[in-house]
């Protein structure tokens, strides 16, 4: 019987240098005359009232390499010249909800860090303006910083938010990343919350009816089930490519979707209406930087169902 010594070790394989920027087509193809700049979504909050419907929120989530040893997030605000400056370190719950490095990991041992921004707290502490979140991290290969999407924070007023729709989403499980064919995010059972506010209108309520009948020997028909499915349409004003990707992936594939309409001319009232996607995602493409989008939804609850006892 052979004898000997077996030595085992665990290794982390680094497929590519996590500090190297992704390649671009700069200098290879001409710059498009309709090329889109970075999207800046607008959110609203009241500095004097913490009412939930008057204050938006938004989450940022960074998925970092397994070899990251430390990571720190900062809230940055643009000054009068447009340059971003650190205004707060996001390492506690003062401005929202802090999710520390490695609060979540995936099968590739990547480390997650995130923050749910409470814009009421931010506007109360730092006023309105253009913001973003920076994450600075350190690995054995050096240090680097990444950035979230920029967002514009404005003071809430009934007139300012008129003509907008707020979309809230909750996500679990493994899902692909918008704009990537191979990357993924593992939300596990986090019920990860996010929110976006866009110009448009939600409603245009209709109902689709389904009836089931029983036919007797004498030919008489009598209903046994009468079911109504409430249907809605979200009509958005032109949105940029980044927002379309967010809608197509993050919203349409969320576990729960909640919409609140802020249109004074809407004949229907929709406050925290739970819906599910009902159809495909088909923007009305044209040669413009931003494209209008209509999305069909139906009620997430099937309570309008009538049965014979």
C-alpha cells in the first residue's frame, strides 16, 4: 500500500488585473454626433419633512475583487466648477443604510459593499446639488477608486415632482448585469432595494376579463369563474441608454415592482401600486440620444376573481 504526503492549498485565481480599466473604442471608430453623456437621474427630498412619499432613496452596490483588502465609500458633491469633492464618509447609517465590505459574497469570492442613500438626510446635511458615490479600495496590486452614477438632488415641492413616476424594486437571487453578457450579481435573499424617479405617467388603467362557463344538457350556460386582470401602462418621456438598461434589467427582472404616480392630471390614483411586467421591453427607437419608452404592467395581486359557491 503506497504511502506519502499530500499537501493542499487554496488559491484565488485572478483572471485579469482588477485595477486595469476596461477597453474602449476611442480612436478606432469616429465619435457619434448623438453619443450619450453620463446619465444624471433626478431625485427629490424635503429638508423639513421626512414623509416617505416626499423623500426619495437610491442604493449603490459595488462588486469588488476577492483580493480587495479594504474599501471605503465616500459621498461626493460637485462644486460650482463641476469638480466632485468628498463631503461625507459612508461608513455608518447617518445618511442611510450602510452595507460593509463583504456583507455579501458570491461563488467567485467577490466582495460586495453598498449603501442605501436616504436623500432626506443628505439634503438636510449637505443641501441640494449633484452627487455621486466613490469607493476607494486596496489590493496587493495597488489602490483604485470607482464611482457610482451621478444623481441630481433637488428640494421637494408639489410643483417640482408633478409629471414624474417613482419606481421601487426589490431583488433576490442571481441576475445578470445590465450591459454585460457575462457578468452577474448574486443578491441571495437580500431583498435588495432600489429606486428611481423618471418623467412620465403611470396608469391608463384597463381590465382584461376571463370567464369560465359550464353548459348543461339543455344548452343553458352558467358562469362558474369570472376573473378580472387589472392592466396598466407606464409611459416614460425620452430616457437615455443607461436608464433604458436599468429599466430592462433591474426593473423588469425585479422580484417586486412598486410604482407611485405623481401626476396631478392623472384620472387614477396610484400610490405604492404593486405590479408585474406584462410584455416585452420595446423602446421606440430613433436616431436620438434619448428614447421614449412604454412598458405594460399588470397588477401583482389577483383579488378581482369571482367564484360561485
